[in-house]
C-alpha cells in the first residue's frame, strides 16, 4: 500500500509535529511506502488532498493519511469529496490535535503508535457516516465529521480559537481546559435566540434557543458527551437544542452535562433523523468541526452520506513485547 501523508505541524500547538517524529521511524523500519506533504496554511490540506486524488493513478493501493487535529481531517474530507473520483480513496487519521473528538467517536486509540497500528493492520476500509450541509443564506455546502453548532457552542469555539491560553495549555496537553475557560466566560454573555427546527416536515419553534448542535457522534469540546447515543455507524444525525430561560437554569443544565444526566432535563431537546433543517432569524455564531463559520443568519439543511476510512478499531493497542 501507499500512504499519502498530510501533516499539519501546528495542530495541537506542535503536538502533530512530535507525533510525526514518533511514527516516521516506524514507517521506515517497516518499509511502508509513503509520500509526504506538509499543510502550511488554512485550506492547504484541502488543496493537497485534491492534488493527491488528481494523481491517484500513480500510486498502488493509496490511502490518504492525515496527521493533525479534527480541523485538518475536516479539510481533507472536503478535499476528497470535492474531487472527481471513480472510486473513493480511503482516509486514515492519526489524532494529534487539542480535542480529537472524531477519534473518540470512532473508537480509535488515543496514543499515536497504537493508532498507527490500527491503520497498518487494517485489511479493508470501514464506511463511516458523515454529515453533509447546505447553508442557503450564503450558498455554502460541504461535509463535517463531528458537528455543526449555532449559538453558545460556536461562540465558545470562536473564543477558544482566539485564546492565547489555548496555545499555552496545549503544550501541556491540557487543551480541554482552554475550552472550559471559554465556556465559563461565554456562559453569562450569550443571549438566547429564536430557532425553527424542521424534521420529517414537522416544525418546532424555540423562542430562547441557546445551544444548538447537530452531531455525527457523542462528543464535542474535547470529550464532552453532549449526545451520548449518537454514532458514526448509525444512519441518523442527532440535534440537541438547549433552551436558556435564565442563567441559573443554563448553569444547572451545564452541571447535568458534566454528570451525564442532561437529556432528562425539560430544557434539553434531542432530534434524530437523516435530514435536519434549521433556521434562525437573528445573527448568531456558527462553527463546523471546530472551525469558525462567522456571525450570520442561518438557513441550514443537513443530511447523512458516507466515506471510507482505513482503520481497524478492533485492534486496541500494540503488543508491549513488540514496542
């Protein structure tokens, strides 16, 4: 096989670069065929993926291997889906970002060498359900591996991504604390907003929506199980809407989320379907796979499709005798 590697050295505040330095000797020792590119700026991974696929016939049994965070994988997926392919080139992924929620949702090993082992010993691709979206206001479309958020979640992402604390904490592998810090700072400032949810031609109106997240698996924010029943293997997306009546209630719901009991609250609403439509009538923050979409009105349609991933999650870890 040939692994077409894309490395985002800056993911996880340099963690991806350290990960590459750890796995490169293993690839060389095992005489693994690979070619190597470094993603150097936002959007570059999308371009590199497109170029790999454009010249895919040059490679024997190619797999595109992404080393970085969820944002890097998001770009690779969108590069692959925007390319003309007679047969889909599998994606592989070694998590090296600050959140790594997709790896959690997929059941991947958290340690780089264990994750590499799951890839090298894979025999056939696994079809993964991914999300597709169309935002009609700006005529934007694409794909997501984790989630799309409107409101509180997106405001937290915006603050976290611009935080100087995130870089410092990532150096000590404490990136989730940066997210928690942003949660606390945004909690008292984010206003509720009107939202319409349409599922199976049935419309539900919320006057005080606060957190609105459509997800492909349970996790967001570096390991928070916001939708514990969601799965990349299920044919449905899941949408959670949390209402904010006052700040005390939203604080109580936040505590319930930490305890894993938030789905029992009457201020928390979950929708499950392979097609979900959201509309806002006010300008709100938006995020997709942890990347900022900006402040805007939203007319957002989402549905499920699939893409092959080269990973065998049944392989849990490397035999210690072989390390």
